C-alpha cells in the first residue's frame, strides 16, 4: 500500500457545525439519484405537492425491489417537468416546484417513534420509502435499502460506518460526525437491526481517538480538562469506548482508528485492513467487502426517517472555494442550485472557472451554476482560473508513474490503452480492473493528463473498450 500524505487538509477542524440554508423560491429536483436505477415521475405540471410527498418511484423494471423513492423537498406547485444537467453530468428529467404553502416537517415539533418494535423487513421498507441514499461512494450512490436487501448472509455480520471523508478535500462527514454523532449512532443501530443485528464498526480518525484516550487518562488524576467537562457526542462515545463500554448499545460496537492524514484512507480495502489489524474478536473478524459500508450522512438520514418519519428532503453540503467570501456547511433543500449556494456564502467575488462537486480528488465538474443539489452532493467548490490545471490530454509517454502510485498495484497505463481501443490485453488484466477503488491517484500524477481512472471504471462495468 502506498500513501500520499501531502493531500490531507485540516480544513474540517475549522468548521464546528452546520447552518440551515435559505429556501430557494423554485427548486429543480432531478428524478434520478441512484446510479443504475431509473425512476418514474408521478406528478405533472400544475399539481400541488406538500413537503415530503412522493413525486417519483423506481421503475418497475428496476433491479431491486427496494429502490429509493423521491419526495418533494418543498411544498408548492409543479411548474414543469424540465430537462436538466445533474451534478454527475447526466442529462435527465427534473421536477420544477415553485415554493408556496405550509411545510409538513420544517418548523414542526417532531415526535419520536419506537423503531425498536419494528421487524427488520419493515425497517428496510421504511428506509426505501424515505428515499435514503447511501453515499459511501459518491460516484456510485445507491439505495441503502437495496444494499441491505441484496447483501448475503456473510455480509450481514458487520455494518461499517465511516466517520470521515474519503476525499480529503471534502469535510462534510468529518464535521457531521463531531456535531451529530448521537443521530449517526442511532441510525447505525437501526441499520444494524435491518441487517439482523449486525456488529457495528465505526471507522474514525486515529488522531481523534488518540486524543480522547489521552484525555481519558488525564481525567483520572485531574478535572482541569475542558474537553472532558463539555465533550461532544463523538468525544463522549470515544471516551466510553476507551472505558470498554458504549452506552445503550444493542449490538457489539467497535471504534477502529484510521490514519486519515494519508490517502487513500476511506475506501473499503483500507477500512477492512484497519479492522483486521485492531479488531480481531467476533463478529468483527468476519468483515469483508460483502458487508454494508455506509457514511455519516446516510446514517443521519436513517435516523430522521425511522425515528421521526421525515423523508430525505434535505442535504448537508460543504461550500468553499476562492470565488466565495465565506465557506461553511449548510443544510439545504434537494433541488437548490449551485448559484443559490454561492449567494448564501456572500455571492461570487468573481466568476468561477469551475464548480467542483464532491471534492477535488474524487469529484467532478458541474455543468453550470444552475445544476441542482441532489442526494449525492456533499460539497461544492467554486474555483478561479488559476486553480484549474491544464486539462489538454497528450499521448501516453509510458513514464510508469501511474503504476508507482497505484495503491492496488495495478497497471493503469495498460488498462487505459486497452480502454481507448489500443492493444488487446489478456483476460486477467481486464479482470484486475475490478480491484480499482477509483481513488484517482493515477490521474493526479499523469504528465499527459489522461483520464485513466475514468477509463478503468468503464472497463470495470463493461469489460469493453470505451
């Protein structure tokens, strides 16, 4: 394994929580929020919808019976069914809703429901009905209920919840884990119940764990540690774990340290290796890539859906970049445009040369400032021209840098040439593409600026040249 520590940023330590974003007068909600599941629109122009009304469902020919449903993020009138370019670059239909009327959930008193009395099958159905999308891999967002339903018996032994971001330039999950860990923990308990009481692994920042353990030892002799007197929910949980106890845990729970100052650190293979290194007892010794891996954002959505009956109509988005005067984590409505996000951060100081969605390592370019926030958008960066590198591609010079940096020890250059219609390669080479995590390191070191990672991804899913 090769790590690249220079990519890490401590920007997340400057953000302490999230603020509620303003409501946009007109929202544009794309019909598709999953990678491989088409949706069918249930509304038409002129219909009145309430906050949380179902406006689209998975198509009848979808591969899973538990596809995530789509809800109106605001009450109002459906102005039109329009075509839009989603943040992932795909052109698709979207529901345009003009805000009017009363909200069903926003500003209302919430009453807690007893999710513990529900059977596993009912929990899975409610997760699907609430439209919860698992964004552990933002390039492959999928219905969490479908993932739970599709996992095999062996994969039901462990649930993995990542409490940090896989892209070091995106701090959304890191901040949410510190600010709302109680909600994340409850969401994990609910998901564990849906899996048949799976053990829970919380993969967290190794430095944070070391800090809490040091404070735990210090407080045995002194009461002058401020963090211990007023700890955050995550700090309290780590202190409980250091004392070999986790409050109100119905299943085995383990906190596993991961060095997030190195990259890659947030993909399945890295987390599995960390678990096997530090948690060798049952059921954690049964961890594998077949298990369900979820992020903090998905667990918060599960908590809201099962405990309070609130569907997924909001999204936490970290907004940053040199083109806006202020950065911050905002909770905004699905369908809010990138332009409106920038306005809430003080407006654009200069026209952005690029709008990057979901981090600088794993993210993608938004087609325009009018691209809407979807359930898989976690961060938006507005970058000026001097931050945009030369993107003109040249022929491969066979330098071998992509092979040196690849943490999976693949031959990215050979796979790229095959994907581009070049020399044929053996079946073993093509099958090795399945090992690629999509970390993007090959792209970052390529002097010819080739889209190597994207080409390998195409091979992974088609096995044929692009």
